[in-house]
C-alpha cells in the first residue's frame, strides 16, 4: 500500500457566526479537493463539532489540539482567504520552523506529491 501524504488544511476561521460557518465551508470544500487528489487530510475546523457538544471550548482548546497534527503533517495547504488569519500565520511560522512545506495551490501540492511518488 502506498503511503498517503498527510496534509494539514489551514485557513481563516475566526469571524462572526456567519463568517465562521462560511470559513468552515470553504475549508472543508478545499479539504475535499485535496483528499480527492489522493492525499490524507486533517481539517482543524472539524473540532467545531466537538466544541458544539462540549459547549465551553475556548480558542486555545481548538488551536492547541490542531498543532500536534500540524507537526506530524508532511505539508500544509492554505485555503484561499487565509492571508489575514493570525492563527494561520502562526501555523505557517511553525511549519517553517519544522521544515514542513507550505502550499497555497493544488498544482504545487501535486508537484510535491509527484516528487515523493
């Protein structure tokens, strides 16, 4: 069995309620595109569902849960609209510290995959 490349999906989330939902939609939509291209994905916004059930999560509860996944990912994919997200900027900085490649388009992500195949 071929090893799947683990991709951390990063993007803007924080916003008002409607903006948050739209950001989740965009993140999941892009995660599906990346997954359909043959990658294994981790989507941090899915933690929102746990937060709905638990009810008292704070920002760091979400952010801190995603960071170990980022650290074991083979690369990061940036969802369009990430540019003003402080959380995504922190994730990019951490990826750079760890030497994890960061991609902002599917074409370059595919080139990365082809190099590893």
